C-alpha cells in the first residue's frame, strides 16, 4: 500500500470514529441493532445475522462455514465485522458492492449460497415486522421520509446504521500506540518488529485496519473444491482470469477470537493460518518467529469491543 493510501485510510478511520460518536441517527442504530438479532429476517424464523456474527467472537463464528437456515451448504468462513464500514471492498472476494446496505441483502435473499432464505419472500419481512408495535414505532421515527414503511430498503439501511458503529480501536496495541509506549512483553515486541519489518506481513495486513482492503493470492494451489463449491475468489465475480484465487486480505484485529481462519475456514489455528501463506509471498518462518508473531497478534484483541453493551442483543423492552 502506498504511503498516500495509508494516510487516507488513517484519516477515514478517525473521521468515521468521530462521526459515529456524534452524528449518527440513534433510532436507526437501535432499530438496526434489533434487526441484527431478529430471526424473523430468515425464512423459518431460526436464523438472525447474529447467529453467524456473534459479538463475543468479534462478530464472526466458531465454525469453518455455517450452513443456511434451511440447511443449505455454506461456501465461506464468517468474517468478523470490526470496522466493516471502513472497507471499500466487502466480503472475502467482491469488488462491486456499493456498501453495507447492499451487502446485507446477500445473506437475507442471496442464493449463492442460500443463507436466510428470503429470496422470493421479501414482502414477508414487512408483514412480519409490521405486526410488532415496537418495530412500527421505530421504523416511523427512523424513516419519517419513507412514512415508516418496512421494506428491504429501510431494513437494510437500518442494519447499515448499526454496523457503522462497530468500530474496534481500543486493543492493547492501540492503547500503547496512543500512549507512545512499547508493547508489554519482549515476545510481542519481537513479533511487532517482524510483522512490520522482515516478515512483510504489513504489506498486506497494513495498519490501522490490519488489512489493505485489497485482493491477493496467498495460496499456492488452484481453487479448492470444498463443501460442494468451487471457490475461485474474485474471478467468480469479475470473470477475469487474472483475478483467479484472489481474496481480500482479512483484518487481523481481534484475530485471536475469530478462529477458524481463511476464506474456507480451513486453518484451525493461528499457526496454520500463518503457515498456509504461499512461500513466494511469505518466506519460511521458524516456530519461534511464528510464536512471536502470535504474541503480537494477541495485542490486537479489543475486549471493550466484544463486551460493549451497545452492540449486544437488545432487551425485549421497546427503546
Ligand atoms: C449463515 C451465516 C450468515 C448469516 C446468517 C449472516 N452472515 Fe454475514 N457473512 C457470512 C459469510 C460467510 C460472509 C462472507 C461472505 C463472502 O465472502 O462471500 C459474511 C459477510 C458479511 C459482511 C462483510 C464483512 C466484510 O468483512 O467485508 C457483512 C457486513 C455481513 N456479513 C453482515 C451480515 C448481516 C447484516 C446479516 C444479517 C442480515 C448477516 N451478515 C447474516 C455469514 C453470514
Ligand atoms: C501478499 C499479502 C499477504 C501477506 C504478505 C501476508 N498475508 Fe496474511 N493473509 C493474506 C490474505 C489474502 C489472507 C486470506 C487468504 C485466504 O483466505 O484465501 C490472509 C490470511 C491471514 C490470516 C488468517 C486471518 C483470517 O481471519 O482468516 C492470518 C492470521 C494472517 N494472514 C497472518 C499473516 C502474517 C502473520 C503474515 C506475515 C508473516 C501475513 N499474514 C502475510 C494476505 C497476506
């Protein structure tokens, strides 16, 4: 990533944090939060966004892949949602989604794979939620210009409003950087040096997001057939052979909470996840070096983010 791009990313990062503190629409946020935890967004009422995106795991889940509401096989590992509003490219391998509102329609009514299973039943969402007095009130005050109508459009905008606040910037690493202090342990400091230096990790996992928001091929092999899917990454969207097996660099913030790893959940541990990188991009590392890298990655865990009561399942009481 170029210096200019990196400075821009840091600037946007600070700006969004400021905006999320002052300008955001409280009602849209509260509404989005309720919707995020509501299984009525799925065909058989069994699956909410939070079924796959659990706060305690930084909004990822513990499965390699998570089947859909009707048991359809899944394709990819559930990514965490920390700082998700700061990415231009959403998901493991897409470069044309306009933003979080559009993205939220993929799990709701997508068919590749089927997740919440509402394809063809979109009107059902408005009917179900419209029976609930609290939702009627919240939609009316969150979307006065839409006269409180409950549609996929207002649902997805409210979800976006919730997701915009999912900012994680208070890990031990951030605290030390802000205080201009070194990391606490020698091992973590060695890992940090390797990460930003010789190990070249930060060329792709660049701070502050610990992702360059760009696509790379770091697996040595051709696309893998797994769970009945052939996943060729970005080229499945662009149909450009040059994009074959390219995946967006995942953020390493909260990475100790988001196992298993890789787009197909094929790496169980951090050791495996690091070792799986192609040797052409990532020269062989000793076990000692890998341990120090992991000690560094542990400092990226943000406990205040995963315990923030504002992001947890809301109480039944109407706000
Ligand atoms: C069945 C599990 C499942 C459910 C339910 C689910 N997701 Fe996801 N989510 C995923 C997977 C898997 C991906 C990665 C998809 C890909 O890369 O193609 C993902 C990706 C995302 C992303 C992109 C993250 C990034 O780093 O770019 C966002 C945002 C998101 N989901 C939000 C939601 C919202 C909002 C809902 C509810 C409307 C939801 N998800 C429901 C599994 C799920
Ligand atoms: C050329 C870019 C690049 C470099 C250099 C790189 N990575 Fe990655 N890293 C990626 C991409 C892309 C993935 C996702 C691969 C996939 O799922 O197919 C990834 C995945 C990971 C994961 C798994 C994260 C998750 O949520 O699934 C970890 C951990 C990781 N990298 C750590 C490192 C470390 C440590 C280094 C330095 C030794 C490093 N990476 C160097 C691009 C890179």
